[in-house]
């Protein structure tokens, strides 16, 4: 039996990575590019193409299609729309560009959806039909599966959980609005919570470039303010997830992204807060789990799995 | 070509209605029963059966199956679970009971899902794949379509939008919890809002049995407190719907149920509040509409359409 191979491309503001992936989710070969060096996306696609052709010829393996994951990637239009960290214009016809250069079918979605699709085909959600993947990093994204399929929504914008507004926040969000969940549940949000707690504790000023990882390490060493920071983050997220669960009744919610590495300290409080905030019918029904793809390139894997989803 | 007919049963705490429905959503014949007179659901199912057989023989039409809509009806288990207004026990195996008596396939869902399925097959959502139907009456339910299919969730509990908690409410809900959306957006909630506004206006006491319809009629006649009551209701609902839209990106949200008759006064404020509370990408994208089945028996129609959904 002949294996199927697809190229997965993960376009980010800093780096763009690609990989050739087989049906088991194994990356056969890959490459990485500095996104900021490219003034237009055609040049980036060309360089990926030449790298792919070289490695493809060496290994005598050809791809059947290209899946692309990108922030603000729109499944329907095939365009990256208004991506704040890419300087290629408002509407980048990325599917058109890649399919022309590679002469292969191309398909696009946003990075959170790609992570959820990756979880479904190569991660811990293989047997699940209804689940949510949260991508917690610089921002907060979500990819939602219901009835075994990803929810894109009417316009391809579904999953903007990070920009739902919450009572707890008066903070200004990167989107320009006030009170988004992301202002608490993201690297920026966690740093701000930590800073505010330090300020009320009259600690010395917290450096602006302090990372969530550093705060997490402090928490692991018993630093009370760091522990409280993750508690606040988990409580705020837990209350939002309780509402999400009442709407979607998912089997599991997975934590993905850099901040998901802090899952041992996040998940117990999130679970407790959910159980305290749902109808009794829902208690202990939803599993809160770390993604099985944490620290793997889920966006590369997930974007190749777009082709399996399409075939379903 | 031979037409298909299905029986739709709408089980409510006060009345149970049934109808024989054709593929166009026309009710060929129907019957109504006083639910409270039945000490157990088997006797109710038997009486519906005898009524159906009589009318079916008269008109020489036979049904191919029975769809049932009921509060807390669970699609997966075929049971009515913990329904507060039915005194038949905690778990009523209603699918088993009806299919045994009628010797026909039976299928169950909750009343909000039935309304949404009715909207899809016989209402204003025929061409839509992603939409939400809100059933606003004694409580607040929701039926959610994504990718052209109803979302039941893992356990059959999806759509409990009425029990998501909101910052605006400190009111006690019928579910025992504090702050559910339903404490504002329901007949009970609207009456309480009206009472509170009257109390601060030092009006005479509002009767406990005042109906939403009466308050709506006052609003239509220019009563400022009644107008303010619907404004508050619309604002609270609009803020919740903004969050729902960010998650699901639906094409439309339909208002159904007794209170949906007040849509001319509700929809302008709901729409304005949504536009003020979503990401700019989502502005003016979602239509807020009255259901095309208001004041029709959508639960009867929708429960027969469960069979069309199954065939999809």
C-alpha cells in the first residue's frame, strides 16, 4: 500500500516551519525560515519550495498537498486576514500562492484550528467527536470539534474564545477592546497578574521581559505570589470554561501552547472551578487535559491533517 | 412518489400535543392531552396511540416513526432526565415506551434542539449550516447548528446557554445557582426586572402573575419602565450573545418562544449591543431574527425533522 504524504506549513510572525508528514503524523523531513526576512509571501513560498524539492528528490517522496496553519488564516477564503504580526498586507491569498508555486492542492486554517485537527488525528483526541483545544501563548485561541468535525463558523472566524469578555477584567487587550479573557489567560496576561500581585506586595519592580516560564519556575520553588498568579489565571479560565461547557458539552478540553507546560499547576484549579460553576448534570463530566502534542509542532501536523478532515 | 409522514410529540409539563406531519412540515392531524392527568407516561403514550390510530385509519395515512421533543430530553439515552415539571421519576425511558406502544422507531431530543431542527427543515434556516435558535419562555434554551448538524455534545447536554453565568446577575435561578442568564432572559426574569424598576420608581406593587405579554403591551403604549425593562433584557442578552458569536461565528440567531413575540422591541437593542461587544471582524455579520415558526408548534415539527437529520 502506498503511503500518503502531505506538506504542513506553520507560518508565524517570527519563524515559518514546514515538514513532510506521513499518515501516522511522523515528520519525514522539515525546514525553518525567518519570516521577517521576506518582504512578500511569494518569496517565502519559493524558498520553501526549493528546500522541499531538494529533500523530496533525495528521499524519493512526493507530497499530495499542502496544509497551511497561520494566525488569522481563513479556511473559506484561503487568505490570511489582518494578521497583526505579518507585514504582507491585509489579505494575503496564501492558498493561491502556495498552490501555484507547488502545483499542488493547498488548504488553510488558523493555528488554533490546526492544533485541534492535529489533536484529533495524531494526538489524544483520536476517539473523540466533541472537544476543544486551547492554544495559550502570546494570545489565547481555541479550536472546537463537534460531531467529529472542526467548527469554522459561517465566516471562518469561530473559536475566538480569547476575545470573549469577562467580568473579572478591566484590562486593555491587544485587539483594542477592554476585558477580553486573553488579558488574563496568555503570557502577557499572566505577567500582568504577577506584576499586579507583586506591586501590592511592595516587591521590587518586575522586569518587562520576564517570561511565563520564569514565573512558573518560581511557583514550583514555592514562591507564593507566583503560585497565586497561576491560581488567578486558572480561576478566570475555569469560570469561562464552565460557560463554554454549558454551551458545547465537550468530552475534553486540551491545553496547548507554551503556557500549557504549566498544566500541573493549572489543571487542578481549573477543574475545581468548573465543577463549582456548572449545572450539577455536568459535574466531573469534562476532562481537562494537557495536549498530547505539547512541544511538538502541532501546527505542521494539524495542517497536514486538514486533508484527512476534508476526506471524512 | 410516496410521501413520508412522521408523528411529532411535544411533551410539556401542562400539555402534551402530537401531530402527524408530512415532509413539507404540514400537520395533517393532531391531538392534545393534559399531561398532569397522567400518573405514568405509558398511559399517556397509550392514549396518544389510540387517538392516532383512529385518525390514521380515517385518513388512510400511516407514520414511519415518532419524534419526541421534551424538556431535558436526551438524544443519546432516549430518556427524559430530571425534568422539573414532570412527576414521572428521574429517568423516563420515553423512546422505549413510545416505540413499544406504536411499534415504530422513536427518537428524542430536548425542546430547544427540536425548535432548531424545525427551523432548519421547515423554517427560516433552510439554507443555513451554522445558526442558533433561542427558546425564550419560562426558561431560556438554545439549539445550536454547526456544519449543518445539531450539536448534542458528548452527553446530550449541549445548548444550556440559559445557565451560563453573567456578571450582571445576582439573582437566584430555578436551577439553584446564582447569576444564570435565564434569571434575566425569561418570563420570570423579565417580570423581576420590571418589578425592580417599578420599586425604585415607587410605583404600586406589581402583581406576581403579571405576564411578559402585559409588560410588552405597556411598552408598546409608551410606558417608560416597561420599555426600560425590555432594554435591560436586550442588553444582557446582547452581551451574552456577543460572546457566543465569538465562539461559534453563526450566520443567524433566531428568537423563538412566547417572549420572541416581543422581537420588534428586543432585536434593535440586541443587535446594537452585539456590534459594540464583538471583534470588529464580526460586526454586522450575524443576523438576529424572529423564528419563522413563532406561534407554530415548532416542537412537533422539529421532532419529526429529527428523522431527516438522521438521514443526512
